[in-house]
C-alpha cells in the first residue's frame, strides 16, 4: 500500500512538474508572466486528439509534432506580441505587469478560438491506458510516461542550462539582463528562445495529459494555477526546483488522500505552499534577491 | 432642441405601443454557460436541445399563435458560469431585449440564482438540469418554476431499492464504498445516500469526498478496493467519471456493482470505453422500445455529430415541447395562462404523454440506468420496460 501511494504520488507529481517547467522558463528567463499558459496546454491537448482522431497520428508522434508547432507559435508570440512590451518597459517589474495584461488578453483569444472550433463540451480519448506492474503496485503506462518525460526534460534541460554556452547565456539573462548585455549576450534572442522552449514544453505536457485526463476549452486556468504554485515553490526559473516541487506536491496530495482524507488534498497543497513561502520565499532552489 | 426631444419621445412611445398589435416573431432569450466550469455540461445536455428545438419549430414556419405561424427568434448570452452574470443577463433579456419567453440556464446553482428573476417577471422556468430536494418547496414559492429532473432523494431511493433487491437475492454484500465530489451535486446526493443506505441496512465501508479538479483518483479507488465492499458508488462529475472508469480498469478494480455520476450517459462514454462500459450504472437511462426517443437521438446525432446525454437530454427536449404546446394551446403570448396550462395540461413529448404533478414530472423518465449490450437502459424506478440489473459487472477487458 505504501508503494502504491508512493508510485501514484510520484507519477502525479511528475505530471505537475512537467506542466510547470515551461512556465518556469517563460517566467524565470523571458520574464513573461504568461497567463495564457494553461490555454496553450489545452490547445496542445486538442491538437494531439485531432491528429490522433483525424489522421491516426500516434500521440507519441504527436509528442514530437505538437511541441514543434508550439515552439514556432510561441516564438512568433514573443517576437510580435511581447517584444514591443519588452522594448518599452523601463524595468523588469513593469514588463511583468505589462505581460500579465497582454497574456490575459491572449488567454481569451486562444480560448475563444478553441470554443469556436470545439465548443465547450468535454473531450477525451484513450491511449496507453495499460497497467504496468511495479513492485506489486499498478500504474497506468500513460501516467508513468508523463513522469519519465518530466524527469528526462527536467534533468536534460538542467544540464543543458548549466553545461552549455547557450544555456549559460540563458541563465545569465535570467539573473541580470543588463549585465548580460555587457558581456555580449544577445538578451532578446536568449529570451525569445526561452519563451519558445517554454511553449514547446507546455505543449508536450498538453499532449501527455490529453492521454489520461478529460479536458474542455475552459480547463486552461486550472493548469496555469497549478503550474504557478509549482514554479513559485520550486524557485522561479529553476527547472530542477520545479521538478522537486512538483514531486513533493504529488506525493503530499496522494498521501493525504489515503492516510488522512481526500477532502483535504487541496488544503495540504496550499499549506505546503504557504510553508515554503514562509521559510524560503525565493522558492526551494531559488536564488534570493534579484 | 426641445422639439427634437419631444419628437424622440413621441417616437419612443409609438415604438412601445406597436408590438402588441402585430406579433411577427416570438423572441426567446436565454443565458447559458458557454465558458467557465459549467460549459462542459451545458454544451452537451442543454445547448443542443435549444438549437434543435428552434430549428424544428422554424422548419414548421414557427409557433402556431392565433391561427398563424410565427417564427422564433433567439437572443443568447454567455453567463460565464457565474450566477451574478446569469441574473444580470436574464434581467437584460426581460427589460431591454423584451423577450417573450426565457429558457433556463444550466445546473442547479444557476437555476436557483435566476429563479427570483423569472418569478418577478412571471416567466415560466422549466428547469431540466437542476436536481434539488427543495424542488417541492420551490415550486410552491415560485409557481412559475418547474423542476423536471427530480430530487436527489428520488435518485437515491431508486438506487437503494435496486441495491436492496440485489442484496436480498444474495448477489451483493451489505458493504458499500462511496465517494463524492465536494460540490453541490456530490454533497446533496451523498447526504441523501448516507441516510438511504443506512435505513436500508447497508454499511458504508468507505465514505469520502474529494475536491473539484482532483487529477488522480487512484488513491480513492485503492482505498475503496481495500475496504472490501462489493458495491462502489461515486457521485462524480464528468472528468472524474471518465478518470474513475479508466483508473479502475488500470488497477483491475472490479466491484460487483459500479455506479458512477454525471458523464456515464454522455455519448463520449461508450465511445471511449466500448465494451468496458458494460455493466456500469449511473443516473438516467433510456427505454429500449420508445420509438420517439430513438428518433430524437438519431436527429441529435445528425445535427451535432454526437448523440444526446442519456440522462437529461430527453427530459430537456420534452420540456421545450411542453412549452411549445402550452403556447400554442393558449394561442397568444399570455404568460400567466401559459404557466397555468403547463401546470394542468397534458403534453405529447418524446418521453410520451406528460402531465405534471406539483410542477414536477412523475414517473416519466428513468432515474437509474445501466449499460447493457451497448445501450444505456433504464433499470429503475420499476416502470414498464425496466431491465433487470446485471451483476456482477463483467470483468474489465484489456
């Protein structure tokens, strides 16, 4: 039973982490507080479902195609919608406020397009809903895949950011965009890249989530909120932090559901969130100060 | 300046007086959740019925009023799943758009919220997506309101009597595992069920509620399985209903009796689970031998590329037919007379002949159904055509 709780908690946490990683890049590096984040996730879920239903495109292939599309789309969003804001913002705080307002509008645009195409009804399909035995406990293959991908992407991007030249440049932008310019880093390109990469990540999360969750055009905000909690808890801009925070949340939720009461999972989530904010306001792996 | 003002006033007065003379269209307005958390339910059970009815009526040339056909015109607002927004929109429909009739919003909460507005202006309110135990009391307080989908006690009584019979036949044990969503529907039904099960001698081996938006229900299923209960009852919302089915299948959790909440009757449910839907029970149900509901389902599929919800949809379309027949019988836009006709008249609907008792339906539709051979057939209450419940639920197929 303990193993069952651990396993289901870790897979749920992996999904949370996966959902949050894109936001931590977009918010931490590009400094865009993207409120339309969850809508993009749902759009990716719809895309995966349409490809699967319409062209019999395997969702695993969708996992390659849809994030690529999201990368291009997010790059375009940054280039044409966000860059004017970046140019005119006097400070980073001002940019955050502007980006919140702009992406709040974008939220309704994406949601409106989805409502026009798919209506408000629920959708779902089944893929890889096969049981896997693991130390006597059972887990669904599609949920396990979300966890594996979260760990691979989390560690991969973490290594990419810490071990490569481009990654170092991106981190430098996250820490101090002005000083980064002084050492000949193209801040705008690095930010655009981070934003687009964030878009690709959330699309990957959307494709995976669509395999096991029922969704409709209005569900985006649920994921934005969850991602925000994970991002703040893990430390803004820190992928490893998002991974750890996501796993903690998943484990706590499912242990509380089994050992205490399923009605208290939300309370437990926010209690942990509050605790982290009180003890480490910068997040678990976040750097203090700006 | 003064002259222009008085001219305008005269014009306005003329406009206000004019419509009563020549009714060249019937204006119908509704506010419904096109966005927000209610949109999922509204766009499966309710909006298609409105669109289908309007199309059907206008295809005939309109409503027969005073010996001639008058086409129907629709004004629609999005209440964004927000009760204040719904109240505002309904007020606006009455006072500014001056609609002749209103259709109700989706869900128990919003129907209760707009109830006073419908009542204040004297518009008939035929709700078919609201389940509340206060229905009898509300029908007395607001005689213009009709509560067609029943009360939670009705559903629970029907479910408990089905299960009691199975237990007395020795097919299931007296232990029940119950979970419910911590929201209006789940709270109402689980409260009623707790009383009902206890009174019938059942024991709740597991009884928990979970918050809305829970994304992993496997811990609850695990606990329900460990409780050793033969019956699993969940008062769940559509996303959870689908997740519960899938996660139960993955975990090979196969209780002898499996009852799930809203969504089992949705067209997507058998589409997604195929043969694994077999034996799953839920609210609602269809008659196998009713040609008019079959024709309704076929028309629904042709128009929307998906079937109706096997719980509320047919009740919904019937309510619109009742309103239509009441208007035509009265023969003019006389809302008090139409309300009176709805209270006392007999109507010909897809469900068959309907006569309301205290503004509610009595035995006109199924409360509990079960998927059997790919058909969500009604099993309770014991009316003509009720199928026998199949237990144990067939094993999950890979």
